[in-house]
C-alpha cells in the first residue's frame, strides 16, 4: 500500500500504465533521500486518501541537504495525475544526468527548469474530464449542501458520453472528504439475480475491511450484529461473503419469498446504519438502467427510511426506455423530504477538444485549434468517437511522434480528407449490437431504404401500429444511429387532400454511411429481396400515384 499509485487504488478515472511506476519510483526515492515514507497510516482507507488527496512534504524541508531541484524531480514523479508526472524515461534521465553533471563539476546542484526534454513517445490521451465542469459543480454543490433531506441525483446521457468518468470523479472527491461511500455497477445480463448491484457493492466493502486487519474486522462485526441482532442471517443468506466478517448466523425462519425480501430490505437499512455510523453517506451506482426489480425496491426502501438521514444517491443511466422507467419509479415523487435532480451529460465543444489535444500532445495552439474544429465536425463532439478517432489517426500514422524534433506531429492535410465513416464503423456497430428485438429489425429495414425514411412507411413495412413506432425508434435515436427531421409534405393522394406534416428520420450519411452497408449485409438475401425491397416497392406505388389504383381482376 505505501508505494501504489493513485490510479492503482481503482478510485481515479485513469488507466494504469508505465507512469504508475514513476509514482512508485518517486516514493522510493523520497524514502531513500529522507529516510521516511511520505505517507504513514495503518488504515487502508487512510492510505487511499493519502495517495489520492494528500500532498507529500517537500523532501528538502525534511532534509535541507537535498537540493531543491532534486526535490522538484521527486515531487513531479509523485504527481497525483499521470499526465502531471514525467512522461518518458528519457526526460527523467536527462534531468538526473544534469544533476549528476552539476554535482561532479561544481559540487553543487543549482536549480534549473525540469522536464524540458520530457515528451512521451507513446499515445497517452489525457484522462482529465472535459466539458463537464458545470455538471461536477452542480452535483458537488447538492451533495455538500448542509441539510437533513435525502438527495437522489440522476446523471443520464448517451452511451459513451462520459457518465462513468463523471461518477468516478465525484467518487474521488467523496474519498477526499472521508465520507462513507458505497459504489457499485449494474450489468446487462440474461438473468440478473435479485439485489445484484447491492451484493457486489457490499462485497467490495467486505474486501476493504479484510485488507484493514483483524481490529477493523472485529469493529465491523460488533457494529453489524448490534444493529441487526438475531436477524443477521437474513443478510448472509443473500450476501454469503458477509459471514467472513460476522461469522455463521442462526437461520431466521421466514414463511415466503415476499416476506424474506421485505425483511431483507429492512435489515439492509439497519446494516447501512451500522457501517456508516450516522455519518453522511453516499451511494453511487453506474448503469442503473440495468438494475433488477428487487434492487430498485430496496433503493425505494432506503430512500423512504427515516433513520437513514444525510443520504445522497447518485445514479447514472443511459437515454433509453429502461432509464425512463427508473426515473419514473412508482412512488418516487411521494417520498417526503427527498430532493430529486437530473443532470444530463453532453458532447464536447471545440474548446474542450482543443484542451484535450493540447494536454495529450502539446501541439502548437494554432494547429491544435484547427485540428479541434475538424475533429468536432467529424465526431459531433461525442466523447467516445473523439477518442476513437484520435486512436485511429495514430494507428494510421496521421498523428505521430517525430524523434528528430522530439515533438508530436499531425498530418493535417490528409486528415482533412480522411473518411471517418470507414474507421468508426466498429464503434457504430457496437452501438447497433446493443439494440435488440423489434428495434433492431427496424434499424435493419431502415438501412435498406436509404438515408431518409418516415414513420408511416416503417409502420407498414414492419406491420406494426404507427402508435408503436416512437417506442421502437427511441433506442436508435438515443444512441445517435437515427436523427430526426420535421418536413412538411403535401400528398395529393391523402384521403382528405390536406397538407400532411410528417416526422421524417434519417441516418446521417457523413457519419454513418458505412453502417448502412454493414447492416445491409447482416440481413439475408431472402429478407432483403422479398420482405424489404418488394414491400417497399408496393408502398411507393400505392402512395406515390395521384389517384388510387384499383386492383385488376385476373
């Protein structure tokens, strides 16, 4: 624990790479020069807090014989965020050799600007959050508001819009305040067992307790048994790992499943009271649209429980029908003293992309802004697409590191004419594969019709009522595979001969031209020829002529 990097704690929105070793090297160097570790604690949570939030002391303050510039090198190695540390071994080596040379020549190391030759040769897209500063401020202000009311915050947005990263950032801030937090993620499964997300969140908490030693385990055992009493077995029946903490419990006799679930919900509230010990408590669940019914009911029970005051619940969910059901849970708006807030994540602006590029590659600002405008135009600022586009351009050597100049270069002329559709097709296909049932069939048929189609035509092709089209289209629209247009058409064949306002839909040809061809080939030839082309042909004939054709007698 004393040597792990902040991102290795799993609490930061950062992937683990070679720069984690730089952090550990910084702590080792700190200990070698000062004779002390920068952080001291016997508590697991305290160590995590230190690595994430606490700044280490300046080495030269502890030992005045340590040169100032060497202290700066060590603290740069120990920066909390990976992009603030040294980015290359060569940059670190250059500074250390410069220190060695000064010491051998002058027997003294004078201060000099460090990291002047430090440029990463690897693709490291900045993990800093962009475009959601206001969202973080909104959530933080709500959480930190000094009141006794419960708070429920929904963070919703499209797939890949940065919801998980935002939640991790909030989680990181909560750890800094040492507030009790229960974190979990819901998952899409064919069969989701009851209370799945709650069980996994508690199991994570149990693992933390086990890492903190026998004293911590005995403390939690005493608290949990004091609050749950003779009904502790109700918890261990659904959370077997809890027996590692409280031991095997005598089984409580319960008549039926409904009674068991009701008692479990009641005992779980007592369990939360025990482990939070009346402190402010935060519950964060990611992808809450996949939450099973039993977990949803437990959430409602917790929000309604008066003994759990100072509670904040933060849920992320996608823009889809399942999330709407979650947002409109029965009885949610009737819970007394419950503050509900919705926060919608959006796409990156040109300036957001500009900051991302500059922090990742240190391009010249004029080139960086022009590149940002181009990326925004091609990706519409979608976070995942921006990252995917940068990665693709790097793999095609259109973004590359020039060893002669020790700088990152961008082939802007070629990128201008680069067809994004050829390279984001895999991303779009993954979105397509997340759509199922009749909504997927609708998307497959739409790919056969060209870029534009309308709901009445789709209704006839699918042989579904027009009233069901909005529901079937919702998933594809929210995932950005289909876009809306409102166009006024006048059909003289209309039964009442009136102007007809039609809601048209389109698949954007600039971004998703290739996805049409991919989905086209996913449909069997028999489907294409018989079901789509022929049916569509008859619909066009029937509704395009200036008069109604009567069936000819054979």
